[in-house]
């Protein structure tokens, strides 16, 4: 609404740059109250007709709409009704308590307000809800990158599997403690915060056997890696840092295949010399677990 002092008002005064036909915050608040059966948690939610106008001007059917401050979820609800794909990001608890229920009502055709009638929306489609894990790495008091204290061993193993392109699937057999995930039927990953010795690696190599290969991600290692044809050993967090693009401001969401291996380390080589080839691993990472609706 445009507010004027009485002395400023003139007959027939109008401004074509102000959209006065896209609803008011009060209208949007009442629609949310109807949806949730309670007073709206947001004092000034945006009207669906306002978002419809913006999305109509800026996009075409099937385009991707991003709202990095989702609020009450109006952008996603309107984009969905208009046949657009969408991504919303929100840190508040209302992501779970309000946005998800709202979108479920849109999908189920139970949202009768907003732009539902003018778009001819009758329900359909779906969405994925992702929960972001805490940061895997943190800087200690000496300025070194280390694993965050928020991660327990199981969380670390799962996170490393995701980063290294493996499916997290820990073995239930205690004798196969080294099976935290797999990339194929014969290629596995083992994650540990221990510093591995030559004898420990030899024992693991014998357990793995000649017909399988194992990627070991550990805190450190002191061994002749060339002695084990079926093992590849790399350090944490170097294995993670080499896959992170620190200091970048490009959030284009382009996801590319990761490199198959890091360059050899002069002191502790993680890759075999020529003549002892292993089956190549293709990293195709999935970033998060998700619930589908």
C-alpha cells in the first residue's frame, strides 16, 4: 500500500510502477490461517498473487526457481502451481513445521487459496526434503583443518562414503569391520581415525583378499603401501579438503564427477606405481540423504 499525507493526495493520482492488484500481506496471512487452522506464524507473508506476477515475468514453464530465504514457503507453493521446478532453503524450524505441511497440501490438492483457481491447480507432483549435516571440517587452535567434534564414528564413515563416491552400507558381520561402504560388488571403503601401521594394513589386506579392493581413509599411516596390491590408503581430512572448493562464490549447483584419485603424495604415496593397476573407481557422489514426498 502507498501511504500519503492528506496534503499530498491528488484526484486521479496513480503510479504505474506500483503493483496494486497482487494482494496484501493481510490476505496472505488469512490464507495461511485457513491452511493451518491457527494464527499465522508470519506477520507479513507475501501474497501468492505477488509471487505469481514475479515468476510469470521472470520464468517459463519448467524453469527452476530458487528462494534461498524460504520463509513461509510461498515461492515454492506458487512455483509448483505454475508448473515450475523450485528449490527453497530455510534454517528455521518452520521449514519442518510449516513449509513441508504447506507443500504437502499443495501436492494433495488441499490448498484452495492463493493462485490455485487462476492457475487451474488440482494437485500433483512431489518434492524432496533435505536436512543439511553439520560441517565436516573445522579449524583447530593451531589453524589446522580437522574433523568436527560433532561427528561420531558412524557419521564420519557415512560422510566420507558420500564424499568419496561410495554407497554407505556398513557390514553387520564383525569380521568385516572394514566394510563401511561399497562402489561395486568388489570395491569397498573403510574409514578410521586411527593412524595405520604396516602390520595393521597387512592384516586388513589379508582379510580383504586378492579378489577385492579397499580404499582406506585414515588419520595417518606409516607403511609401505606398495606391498599391498588390494589396498589404497589416503589421509583424512586431506581426502576431503582436496574435494572442497574453498573460497569460491559460485553457487550454480553444477555437480560434476569428482576426480578418480588425488595426485601422489611424495612422502606417503596413495596411488600405486605403474604395473600394479587396480580397478578404476568412478566417483558419482550423492550429497545428502533425503525423505521423498
